[in-house]
C-alpha cells in the first residue's frame, strides 16, 4: 500500500472534518445501543429459566428495552451512512473539480500523447472507485473499530478469562487480511491501467466508426479489443482471486475463536461461575466482535482499489502544467506586427521539424502558408498560439515576446477558425456567442457576415435550434459557417485560418472569402491553405517543406519562378504550363 497516496487522499478530508466527527459520534452511539441489546437479551433469558420462575412483568420490560435499542441503533446507523455519504461525495466532487481544472492547464503536448479515453477514465471511473472505497471506509471501518472496542469492554465486564481468549486469537484474522491486501495492490494498479487503455481504445473506435466501416477494419478492431480485454480479464481474475481470499481466511479464524468461546463458556456454566443468560450475552458479543474483522477485510479490498485509483489521479494532478509568466506583458494597442526569429521546434527529441525559421508579417498583412503534408504548417500555427513552445528562437508581437505573455491573453488576440469545426451541445445562438457576452443583434450580424443567417432561419427554431453533440444534426459546411460566425463576432486584432473553407462548397466559399476579405482588412492574418485558389490575394506566401521556407513571395511572383509553388499550383488543377 502506498502510504504517500493514502496520506494525500486523507488530506482531502480536512475541509469536511465536521462530517467526520458527526459520523464518529453517530457511530459510537449506534454501537452503544447495539451492544446493549445482548445485555437485555441475556437478562431476559435468566428471567425465563426454571419452572414457575418466569417474571412476565420484567420480561415485557426487557422486550421493550430490546425493541427501543434496536430502533435507536437503526436511526443512528442511518445517520452514519448519511454523514459518510456527504463527506465522501464532497471529497469526490473536489477531486473532479481539481482534475477538470488540471485538464485546462495541461500542455497540449501531454494531451496529444495520451489516449483521451484514459484521461476520461481517470475523471469518471477512477474517482468513482475512490468514492466507493472511502464510503466503505467511513461506514464500515468506523463502526467496525467502535464495535471491537465496545465488545471488548462488555466481554471483560462479563468474564475476563474468556474475553482474553477472544482478544488474543481474533486479531490473527486482521493480520491475514493485511498480508493478502498488500499482495493484491499491484494487481489492482495493473487492472486500473488496463481499464484506462481499454476506455481509450473503445472511445477511439466509436468516434471513428465511419472510417472503420469504410475500410472494413471491423475484424482487426475486434482482434485488438479482445487482446486488451483478455489482459484485463487476467489481471481482474488475479486481483479478485487474491482479494476474495481475505474474507474466507478471516472467517476460519473467527470460527475457531467462536468455538473456543462456546467450549470455555459451557465449562463456566456447568461449574456455576456463569449464568446461561450471561453466556448468551457473551456469545453475542463474541459474534459481534469477530464480524467487524470480516467487514474490515472487505474494506481493505475496496481501499486497495481506491488507493490505486487515487495514485492514477494524483499522477495526473502532479503533471507539470503550462508555465505561467511571473510578470505577464500586454500590448496597449495591438498593431499585429509579427516577427518569427530563428525558430526551432521538435515533437520528439532528435527529430527536428522546424529549424531556424524566420518570418515577418507587417501589420494588416495576409500571410499564407502552403506545402506538402507534414511540412510544419499546422505546427507553426500551434507555436503562434503557444499550444507548444519553441525549443529555440522567439515570436514577437509588436516587439513583445509571446513567451512573456499570459497564454489566455495571447490566444485572445487571435481569432482562429480550424479545419475541424467544433460545436457543443446547446443552441446555435450559444455556439456563435461561445466565449463572450453578446446581444442577439450582434449574433445575427455575425451570422449574416458569415453567410450563415439564411440556413439558420430555415431551421425550425432558428437561432434557438439545439445543436446535438459535436453538431451531429448539421452538415459539415453548416458547422464551419457557425465557427466562422463565432470569429466574426469576436473581431480580434489578428486572425488564423487553418483551412477554414475546406468543408464548404465552391459557391459558399466565394461568399465566405468575400466576408474574410472584409474582416481581414487592417488585421494581420495567417492562412494555412491546401486550396491554393483561396490565397492568390495574400501579401506573402510561405512555401514550406521539412520545416524550412523554400520559397517566399506573392502569388504571381512564385508562379514566375516556376519552382515548387508553380508545380504545386498547377498540379492541383491538373494543368500544364
């Protein structure tokens, strides 16, 4: 068991100590009334033994006391569960809040290199398992310990020698459970890691079913799934087998203890040193004393899973976040003069993608970036937005190094339309206004500028039409138009268009291009384009290959050179010059 993880998890209890104290108090009261029941039962037994010795008045009174104790004990038991639930779910809520906040500060490099399903599994499944473990601990561990302490006191009061037999032998079951729990911990860790891997794979396959079916990859997917699922099965069998040994092992020890108490108690009754009622009470206490050890052994199994889950969550929480500028700089009036100086970058060490890149964009200029797949176009955009940081060199906006700026502030300077449009579950109005407060008039104006107003008004509920998850009820072109309208509303000082019209038909593309021309006036704009027809008006075109600028100039200048751009342009249209 990881002691460091356990201590850290317990630290989350500090804000909710009131619930802890209440649970302990209610648990203690519940145990007191529970332990009184065998006393009253034993006294009742002594009142009905012997011919003509039955005292019905006392017997009725004892029955009333027994019933009252049972009722009060049940009430306090409910209060224990109630307060434990409050504490447990408060802790899991705090964990999820911290983890979700962490996701927003994680470097994009980390998110890109980890399965998204695994990250989701830590947020949902792992924290659920932490909650289950804590709930078991708070409800059964507290009451178990209180029961053990209380029964010891009552047994010592009734008969010290027999009580010592119970006290000496019973802890052996706890020792057995602890040894088994320590051996199962690594298997629970392995099991959780495999659950994350399986979640990641399933999420990936479900999200790309069109591609899977189009390429007939169902059988290969099934084979891969079964391989991961089989490893999870083997890990689960090992962990659950060892975990299941704890309860039977403790029960064997407890049975031996109970048999010893019966034998010793019978001898005391025969010798006249103990009444039958007292023996009855003692056996009840012996049974109650051993029961918590069984429950605690089960709790240990649950806690092993909880601690293993907590270790995965804490590992993510401890991952380095994006660095924060200590004294972030801002620009009073953004002009949009961008300088990229001696920029170098690599996703993997030793595999350089961009080397010594130098680019300058004057305020209001449109810079287009073209080149073959993998040449570094999108990477350059990621560097401009500080989704990634360069290994060497710097990017300046109006003379200010972007690495000295707050990332949120920097990204607010750009309006960005991506190739892959993203919409969330909500109304069209809410999707257009994403990230800012806007009036309905401003939203409509933005939609009109993006040529989205017409199709929106054709929908049943217009701007109040609900968009399904990821815009599933809209065409790709309609989703892209809404994303463009979102940028129209922002009116940022600079723009980044990453193949912004890729999913729009030719007629609509011309309308959008006219809208972009209007919007780009006075704004520095970077365009990543595959359709070279859309960038003919660019102030400068950067032709990239293997992270280097191999050609640079205006459209007509690059065509006249009859170099790489000339070949790329005419090959796209299947023309010859």
